[in-house]
C-alpha cells in the first residue's frame, strides 16, 4: 500500500518515478492483484492520472480497464472508476484553453482511442449491458462514455448499436430515470445517436420518444425552461428533420396540437432571457420542419391543415403582431408563418384577414411590407418579410388579384396605405435593396396568372406635376434606360436586375404585354445596345437578362406590330448582335455563381445585401425559357408557320376539350342535384313508410278494440246478440257457399257441353266404325277398335251418371240451405224462448255439419272434375288416333267393296246354279228348304239384336 500512497500524493524518499513508469506499475497491479481492493485502488489511481497522462494511460491501460468491466461486474465502485478512466482518455473536451494545433491533436487522440475501443463490437455491447445497472456510479459514467464514442466515431458506433439486440431500447430507458443528471445526459446521448441515421431515428420514434420528450418539455416549463428543454428540442429536430416517416407519425399522433402552448406569450414581452430566446427559436424551427417546402406536398398540406385547425397558426400570428418580441424571434416567426401558409388556400385566406393592433387597424401584410421597403430595418428581417409575401402569393390567385387590385385606378383609396402603393414606392425609391424586393414581390403577384398580367397594364403612374401619367410598364423601362446612362458613374446593378426580372415575368406567356412593351419604340434599341456592348463582369448578368427579355419578345410575339414581328426581330438580332453571341449572352444567367444558390430553395437567404440578385421562382422561369428561346432564334419562318398551325390546332382541341369539360361539370352538377333529390325522396319515402306502419298498427289496435267491444256487447245482450251473431256468421257462410255452388254449376255446365261434344263425336265414329265393321268380313283390327270404343263409351256413361248424382246432391243441398235460412230468419226476433233457441242451435249445428260435408263433396267433385279433364285429354288423344285409323279403314273399306262386288257376281251365279239344282232335286222328289224360310229366321234374329241395342 506504500506504493499507492506515493502515487496518490504521499511523501516518499528517493527519486520519483516517471508518469509512464507509474502507469505501467499500476497496470501490472490491476492485472496481477488477486484482491479486489488492490485492483480498485489501482484503477482509482489510473483515473486520477488519466487526464494528465492521457496518452500513456490510453495506450497501456485500455485493455486492462476493459477486462475489469468484463470480470468485476459485481463491484460497482471499480466499474465506475474504470468507466471514468475510459471516458477521460476518449473524450476530447478539455477545460484548459489550447491553441488550434493542440486541440486538433487531442481530437485525433480521442478518435484513435475510440477506434481501439470499438475494434471489437463486443466492447460496445458490454457497455450497453452495463447501462442496465441502476447504480449511479456505473450508469452515469457509462452514459458519458458512450456519448464520447458517438461523438468521435458516430457512424461506426451507430452501426454496432443498431445490430445489438435491444440496444436502442436500453438507451431509451434513460429518459425514464428519476435522476435528472442521468436523464439529461441521456438526452445528449440520444442526440448523438440519432444524427444522420434514419433507421435509428425511426426506432427511437416508435419507442414512444415523442410522448416522453413532450412530457419533459412541459415539466421543465416549455419555452421558459432551461437547457433541458433545449436538449429535448434538439433531439426532436434530429428525429423529424428529413424523415417523412417520423413526421407522419408525429402528425398522426396528434403531437402538433401539443405544440400550441409553447407559443403563448403575454402582453409584456420585455426582458426575455437568452435561454428563452434559444428555446423559442428551436420550437419555431420544429414547426418549420413539419411544413418545409422540401417535404412531400401531401404531407406538408396535411400538417398545414392541422396547424390551422388546432390554432397554432393563429398563435404564431399573435406573436407576429405582438410588441417587444426580440428581432431574431420575430424574424424566425415570420419565416415560420410563411411556410405554414405556403400553398394552403385556407391558411392564406386567414393570414390575409389578420390585422395589426394599430389605430386604425391595418392588415398584417401592409405592416410587413412597410418593414420590407424600410431601409432602416435589419436585412434578415426584410428578407423574411419578402419570403412571407412570396409564400402568401404562392398558388394563390385570389391573393394575387387582391394585390394587383390595390394598384388599379378604380380601387385606390387616398386615405389609407395599400400594398400596391408600398410596392410602387419601393420600386422607385433610392434604396436599391427596396427596388429589388419590391420588384420581386410584384413579380410574384403576376406568377402564372395571365389575368393579373393584363390587369397590371392598366396601372398609370403620375411622375410629376403637369405631365401626363405613364403606365407602370413604361416607367420600369424608363428607369432601366436612365440607369444605363448612370451606370458609368457606378449605378446599382441590383435595381436593374430586379426590374429586368419583373419585366421578364410580366411579359412571359402574355402576348398583350409583349405588344405593349414593343409599342415603345425605344425598348428594342435599348436591349440590342445592351446586349451588343462589351461590358465588365458586373454587367454580364444585366446583358443576359436583356437577352432573355428580348427572347421572350420573340417567343411570345403575336406579330400584331409590323415593325416588330418575330421574323424582323430575329433579323435584327442576326445583324446587330449575331445569333451565337446572343445565345452566349443568354447563357450568362445560368453561369452566374448566385444563380445556383438561389435555385436550391425558395427562402431568400443571402449573406449580404449585395449578393441578393436572383429569386427562386425566377430561376425556374429561366430554366424553362432558355431552351425555347434558343430554338426560336434559330428557327426559320417556315418552321414557325408550321408551329403556329400546330398551335392553332392545339388551341382548337383545347377549346373543344374545355367545352366538354364544362359540359361534364354541368352534368356532374345535375347528377349531384338529382342524387340529392333522390336522397331526399328516399328519406321522405322512409318517413312515409314509418307513418304507414304506425297507421297500420293503429288500425290493428282499433280492430282489436272493436272486437273487444263487440264481445262485451254480445255478453251484455246474450239472448239477442248471440242469435244474431250466429245468424250473421251463418249467413256469411251461406253466401260463400252459394258462390262456390254457382261456380260449380258453371263448371258442370261447361263440362256437360264438352261431354256432349265428345259423345257426338264418339257416336259418329261408332256409326262409321260399325258400318265399316259390317262391310268387312275379315277385319280383326276393327273388332278390337270397336271393343275399345265400347269400353270408352261405358266409362263416359259412368262418369255422366256420377255427375248427375252430384248435381242432384247439390240441388238437395241448396234446398236444405234455403230451408235452413228461411227457418233461421224468424229467429232474429228478440221474443224467442229458450226452447226455440235450443232447437235453432241444433238446426244450426246440423246445418254446419251439412255445410262441412258439402264442402268436402265440393272438393271431391273438383278433384273428380280434374280427373275427368285428364280423361277427356286422353279421349282427345284417342280420338286423334282413331281418326288416323279411320282413314286407313276407309281405304280398306273401298278395297273390300270392290271385292264384295266381285263376290256378289259370283254369288249370283251360284244362286242360279243352286236354284237350278234345287229344282232338279224337287223334281227327283227330295225335300229342300226354301229361301223364304231362311229369310224369316234371319229377320227374327235382326229384330232381337235391334232390341238389345235400344236397351243399351
């Protein structure tokens, strides 16, 4: 232990060892000591020497310290000493002031030790594991060490943490630590961890980081909080900037609404602390990140809508119009409001309605423009106001029309200052920056709006007393030509560039404005003179803009002026300037160093007023027109004619398409109106259905009540009511029975007529078949047919008998029913006695049974009628078959008649022979029967057969 006392400051005799030797001995002691206390004392000594002998401790002790972290996990004190020692040799923060070279060497040394530490990724994983220890002496130095590693080699350490299981989640637990020191250093760690790594940013966001950070900001006092609020805001900016996934998650989680209380400021805004200014500045930047123009249009529009709905935009406008707000906060608020309203019609309309708290109240736009054209205001504030005005007019044709309307003669109010008056005043003031800002602002009022370009041609300006007013277009060209005369005396290029940008934006895609510009005979010679001269570097940009303006006059020329048609202007360029020289001067614009800077983003950010030359929207216009103008200058007249024809054709097609679009819109409107009518009618139908249902239910209730009352009345008057009710019911049944019988009678009559027709047909067939049967001696088929006909005839007769029986039963039933009704009629009197009522009830019961029986018989008769109809159908088919057989038999009968004639002839000859033979036999004395006797016998037999037929 004497060794440690000497190292830690104790007095020892003899020569003192050097720092490197001491560190070597301490390292040996850490590696070889078996007692935990000896190792702990050695590590403590290394910690005390690590700042003074950073190089020696880092090179000799790092491996031993890492080994301590791996082996002595049970002792938190030695772990804390080891982590502090590693932090001291890796961290580059030096308390002492050093020169740049010493600081650079220290930074390089920290990077070297960091590389050594992270060569084995398990070391970082080990450090993440140690962060789970709750002990303050382990967790806090571990957080600081990991933060230092991320500062020195952020990308490599981020990769290791990203692939480590639950690595990010372990670090997120630091925000929930109850010890503020660890929580605050955890914020710094997460700031370093989330820098430029979208994957880690997403993981941190989905680990509920937004909720925790916003809670911390609220607990710390929002904008009035300290450095912790600043750290939270910086971490939020890391998570949201250029990360569309996290931005969408932030919006969908309704966290935008929680930002509104940050911007609540009181009436007394004096004495803002530096920390509050910093916090509010970061809060405004956080709002701008959500609505940045570089985000996707859909996401930006959704955030703008949410900010308006939750009142955040209104709160920002309150800060904008408040007094006592620091200049840098006011500037950043103007920039924030600009991007919240940019391209959002609802937000732009709201901003146009905001008034400043002045007497009389003035629109916020007018107050801001007054600051823009005031050369005493700070440069950054004037740039912010210009950006706000540009965002207000971006894709806002309504706002453009309102600004231009303030310049028209019919709307000018002499008692108040308007936006148009301020722009004109700035356009022609002596301050070149005001000239440039006013020109760019007015150009944005004309951007992509042909109507306002034509309206602005009506603006007239009074230059001096006694002289006629001149147009705004003419005044701009006059200033340009006067500036050209003064330029030799060091005139300001900024004013001329602003006016040229305004003119190019004004007359582009507007042939009427081109005609007005060319109508002034001095404009074209001025432009050609400017382009053809060889001027210095500062004037090259002006030459390029003059070439662009002349090219626009060629490209959008409608040839309405004979002296300045497209062809004549091109000839003028070829003679006085040269086509190649013209194109070269036109290229001076895009080659300018400030052009590319302005083309990067919409916000005008310039280090100094002298570098404020290009506008972002104008750079897009140059990019669009440069190629077209170059082609137009080199084109021949024939090609232009063809292009004009094509343009006319396209215009015609566009007109047709426009007409169809209007027709479709009208039809859509009609369809929508009809849909509304259908929906209203459907709702009315539903109401009527419900009403009908209610009425039906009411009717049913009334019926039920009526039946109940009827029963009550029947009970009150039994002697009379019961009989009448029974008679009434019986009368109804009798009426229904009569109708059924009438229907049966009609059906029976129809069936009888059909049967009569069939009988007649059968009789005719029978007579014909009988004749045929008598004429045919050997017709076996005829015999079978006759048998079938006899069977059919007997069947029909039996059915006829059944029908007659049913008829008689029906008549008997009708007679009984009439008798029952006649007997029941007198019983309706109220003076019948009980015996008569009993007899009537018995009669009614018998009549009821008879009625039931009659119904059954009617049902059976209908069934038998159906069977008869089926039999008739079969008889019809049989008749058809018999008719075909009849035709065959008739042919056979004709043939048989011929044969019979021949037989008769033979029989006659035989009779003569027989008669002669009989005479001979009589002469010989033999007895022979005569023919008369035979005829008599045959006659008797025939008579008997006829009697049998009649009986049948």
